[in-house]
C-alpha cells in the first residue's frame, strides 16, 4: 500500500513528464482524482444542496467504510 499525499496546488506542481515531483503522484492519478471531485461537485450543484459540508462528510465516511470492508473481504 502507499500513502496518499494531497496536492499542494497547481502552482506547486513540478513534473518529470509522468509524476508530480512535489506530491509524488502520477498525473493519471491526479487527473482521475480531479474528475471524481468534479463529478461530486456537479452532483451537489444539480441536487441544489445547501449543506455541502454535511454531504462531503457523509461521502468521506462512506468511502472509508467501503474501503475498509473491501480490504477485509479480499
């Protein structure tokens, strides 16, 4: 397993053509993460939720539980 390192912002990115030399993640991983976040943001907007923080906390909790469960069953 590896440890997730969050982006420090687009202006902090330094690359060698394949990975960010600041956070160590591949550009494919960064793009996929951004796409997932964009999709969630669009969903929240489409639903008209005004309690975005509560939605984000709910999603974070569900992701943690789902990952934990899948790791335990494999």
